[in-house]
């Protein structure tokens, strides 16, 4: 009985002191309200950030230039410059180039003429002579395989400036680096062929007759009468 009385008294105390119950539960309700308010603030901040990010992405897309197919063109990246210094080729010594010029026209002095032209460019070792034939229609140039491209271009350009037709080839030029067989220059005609005047035929002369001795007639004797 005493225990039942105690239980009843405890229940009565719990009922009689509702403020104590409220005091215990009030902080819990307040913390839940505060946590809900904080969650809303975080959601608002995230929403604002999402809107700003969307605006930035939209503006970037509009600033890009669309091509004709509707796709965007990206700006070309600048080409990377190779900063490695290239080796400067050494200048060619024209005095060491050996040339052989042959006259293929039959007109005297043609090989010597080209010899002077090339010496003005700096070439010094130049031999001249006559070709096996004197009816070359084009100036023929044979460059040795070790001749630099700079020399080939210079010689070819000079010959094209002087001669009517120029043909170049690469191969062996014997003991020379370059061999040239010259033909007619621009504005030059072929060598005229030598013509001999017909010899005058001797006028025929007949034998001359010399007159013979004349005889005087002697008078015949008259008959005497």
C-alpha cells in the first residue's frame, strides 16, 4: 500500500509541476527551430550561387563567336615559337669553283665573253675552249653534285639573262665543278656561211693568121711586030 501511495504521489507531482516539464522541453524545440532557419539560409545561399553561375555561363556562351554550322569557334592558340637558334650557313667562296666554258656557236670569242661575265660575279678559276660541235641550239650547263644551290641559282639566272635558251642538268663535269657549252646569245644570229664568188671563165682566143708574102707580077714581053 505504501508503494502504491508513493507512485500516486509521484504522478501527482508530475501533474502538479507542468512548468518543470515545459522547462525541460523548451530548449529542444528552440534548437530545432534554429536549425531549420539555418538550413533555409544555406539553401538560399546555394540558390543564389547557382543563379550567378548560370548567368556567368550564359554570358560566356554568348560572347563566343558561332560559326556557320552553329558551333562555336575557339580562339586559336598562338603558335609556339622555336627559340632554338638556327646555324647560319657559311658564305660560298666563288673563287674555289672551277668552271669550263666551251664555245658551241662557231663564232669566235663567245666563250671568252661569258668568262668575263662570270668573273664580274666573283668566279676566278675559268677555262675556255671550243666544243666538239658548233651548232648548239641551247646553252647547256652541267652542275657537279657538290655544287651549292646558291651557285646553281646564280649561274642559271645569269645564263638565262644572256642566252636565248638554257638547259641545266646535274652530273659529272669531269675535273670541273661546272661545265657550260654556250649557244647564241639573245639578239645574236647564226654565223653566216662563207660564200665564194664564181670564178670568171677565160675568154676563148682563136689562132691568129699572119698574112703571107705578096708576089708582084712581071710584064710579059710584047711581040715585036
